[in-house]
């Protein structure tokens, strides 16, 4: 047939490719121009054109509709869209539906399938399941980790003829593509939770719940659905559920509130974690308790999805101690879902235990990136309030927790003030980037909203993830943890990871200021830091009133001695005038592969970039200087301070103070100033 596919999005493309593979002539129409589509979609379209699929962009025409024998309309096309009216006016066209596509795929693939739906935890749960099942079967997995939509991935299997090389398919079913799965038959399914997200895409919460919970309609005869009984929304739906199910959970009573609605309660649990011991970032230990549950295995012939016999094999009761390598309560729930699916599919408990305990996590899910000067850096895809609360549940950190957050919005706008409040409960400092990693747009108002929720006093706003990680590293101390979170970890993983790694790399080299707690040394350090250098102040003294000033400006401190490791990594060593002829200091730096500079070099590296007002004379200098500064600050100008416990009018202090960041400098000049500086 000649088939017109309306919509070149995530539904239209795989439908068109499958229909083309089945020897139809396929034309795809889209109201958008090609360049308006995501780059990934443009690449896929080029591949499809090579396979013979035709595309026409920029609008819909009656000529194309009349050309066709049949039409497939993407479910994302609004019901009141003009093109739907044009199709109705065209008369007798065969309408191909999403269920037609799903049923056709189901027949062509013929593999047992596992689908994972819900709001949070889909990617980790999908990959945990795949990790267990791949110990016995040749699996194929589709998730955001593989950057592959389930229907596109399944069509790819059919088109490339890879079905014979696979035994079982495991995939995510996000709300945006679950409609295209209609017609598939799942041997096992999972619903992780149903907390509100992407609500701007739905008319109400019920519609969102219904969309995600529609996985129940995809279960094959004899298939079993695993559901999280800790989720109160899921618990409220169980009484009307007609498919075979197994409920898992940790037995916690939870509450979900949205738009004045409140869900509470929990369900009777069949697969439970008890005696939980959280070991921070090292993972957790728990006792797995399984009551007698039905599997998807026919008790007569031992087959999955058996249509000929009644009755299924049961397993349990079982009890096993499980050690997880991945941290957090949320990963215990993900593991329970994966264990439940493996039991449903007939795996032995011994094999399940070995596989789940070997699971080391996936990219972007509390993923360890690196350690710099005793500061460990992680990234995670938590992007809404509920997933952030779960992320931190039961998690302990040795030092301070510094959270870096990319803009929580994607194409979906989220409650950023609430996100700020959630983060403020756990993080010591929140650094939020204004850049929307999905659209590439920098929206400082989004960062402002997070700051309003978290509190301006504990929030730092930046324009990029790179800047956020740099700032986090500057204020972090050994033992602290930096955790970057946000939707960019999923939608722009490579970009976010690259920004983090570039920020880490930029911190490898540093300028060490020896004697940096002194009057001149502190100003040398502050000026170098203000010019973008990573600065470490190294001093024999263990404390000084300047400590808070230096830390606030992002200067690291090495006090009570000179750490050889810090000196070894230094790109440059700056020596204060008082130490230039100190034999111990000269011996200390003699073997270093670093440039050695003094105060004159710092003065040359940091030229004066603002007007400077100098005040001198016999009496009244300090008072006059203070009055001038007060006048200028009231006028909205930034005036640099030396923060020293002296008047600061001698030798190099005025010259260095004038170079600190600000709009205008007011310096007091005494009798020992240096001409020309």
C-alpha cells in the first residue's frame, strides 16, 4: 500500500520504518521543517531515506493525503489539529493505529518481553533486570542509558534481522512512548512509582496515572506485573487490577500530594526488604523475604506465555541476605523490582543473588566521577522533588555535601522552588546552573526560583555546569562530597559529563602561595584567584582572621605546614617578599617542576583595571578613606577591602588592594608606599 505517516516524531518514525520494511511505499509528513527537529531525529531520518522512506516537511497537503491508501497519525498530533480534519474529508482511507504497529511487532519479534513503567527508577531497574537475565539469556535492552526508544529499538531488531540472535527483550516504557507499545505482550512488567512529573503534558494527574499504568493492558496471558507497594498511588489501584501481580517494597508508609490531592497508604507486600543496613556510598545490606508468589511459567509445559494450559509455577517462601553495591533506599526498591521479575521468569534465587550483588550501577545514577584533593565527585539523574527525596533517603556523607544542579526544566517546567526546599534539607551548599541542558537555553530565572526555595544565603547561581563544578571545587575541603544532579544527566549526558570532567581537569594545576596568611601574601593569593587561577595558600601558621575571607573567595588552605603533595602538583609557586631569601623555603621548592614567581610578577599579572583614589597626609587618612568608601558603596559601587588587622597604608598593601575586584578602589597611602605601584 501507499501509506502516509503524519508526524516525524518518536512515534511516526518507527511506524514509518516498520511499514517500509513490510514493502509499503511510505511518505512521512510533518508540519515542522527538518532543521526544527532534534539532531538525533535528523540523523535517523537520513538513515530512513536511504532505506526508501520519503519525507516532506513544512506542512500537510491534501495532495499527499489523496495519494495514500492508508494513513498512520502519530498519537501526539492533537485531536483538533487541521490535518485530522483533512484526513476525514479525504474519505475512505485505511487507518493504521498504534495497536496495529504493536501487534505487528509482537508477531515479528516473538520474544518474551519485560517492560518497566513508572515515574522514577525506570532506567536503573531496566538495567538491573537486564544484568540478571543476561546471565542466562541473550538479551537486548532499550532504555535512556542505551539512548534508544523501545519501539525504535524493536523496529531496529526487525529491520536488521537480529531477532534470531536474541532470547529476551527488556525495555523502559516512559509515558511519552508507552502508547506506541499497545499490542505488545509482556511476560513480566514493572511499575516503579507514580509521582507527579511532566504534568504540563497532561490535563490532570489522573491522565498521567492512567497513561503510565496502562502497562497493565500489555500483559501477555500468564504474564505477571510487579508493582511497588510503598507507592500510595499504586496501592490505591490494586483492588481493580485484573492481571496477575506481585507487590514488592520496603514496607514504608508514604504520602504523595499534588494540587490539593493526597494519597496515603501501602499495600500487602509479597517481596520485602527488611533489616536494612545503609552503608552510605558503599551500598546497603538487607534481608529479602519472599512469600509464595505466582510466576509466568506454565505449571504443565514450563513455557512462558502459555496459551494452552491453566496454572502457573509458584515459588517461595524464600529468605536471603542481599548485599548491594549501589547506595540508597531507592536502589533497594529498584533491586526488589529486578529480583521480583527474575523470580517471575523462573530464575533460581542463588543465581539472582549472585547477579544482583555483582551489579555496580549504571552511568548517571550516583556515578562516581573522580576525587580531587580528598573531595569525591558524583553525578545522578534525579530531577524532580520526589526523586531527589528518594536519592538522599538514608544517605550519610562524611563531610559537607555540595549539590550542583543543572536547570531542572527540560521541555517540561518543574516546581523549582520546591526543588530548592528539598535540596536545602540535605545540602550544605547548592550551586545551580541556569542552563537548560535539553534546550541549550540559559534561563537565570530558573536558577533564581531554586534559590528562593533553598535560601539565597546558601545558594550560588552560575551559567553552566562547568562553572558550578569549578565553584564547588573551590569551596570544598577534604572529606566533602560534590554531587551533580538534574535532568541533563539523562538528556545531555555526554555534555554534562564533559563539563564536569573539564572542570576537574582545570583544577589539577594550581598556584601555591607560600606565606599566604601574611598581609602581602593574602593579597597576592586573592588577586591571583580573582584572575581565575586555582590558588592554595600554604603557611606554617594554623589559623588567622583571614581564613573565612580566603575560603569565601574559593582559595584552598594548607595550614600548619607545607604539604609536599600540594607542592608537587603546583604549576606555579608564589613566594612572598618575606620568604624570598628563606633557605628552608628555597630548599623546599628547589626540586619542583613549577614556575617560581614573586610579588612583582603578581603585580604585573594583575594590572589595575579601575579608577583608584589615593588618600595620604599626616592625620585623618583612615577616616577620610572610610568616608569615601561609604559614599561610593551607597552609590552602588563595589569597593575592594584588604581585610587586614592594620591600616594597610604601607609598602605593597595599597598597590595589591587596588587590584582586587571592584568598580573603584580607595586606598590609604603612607610614607612607605612604592612609587608607580
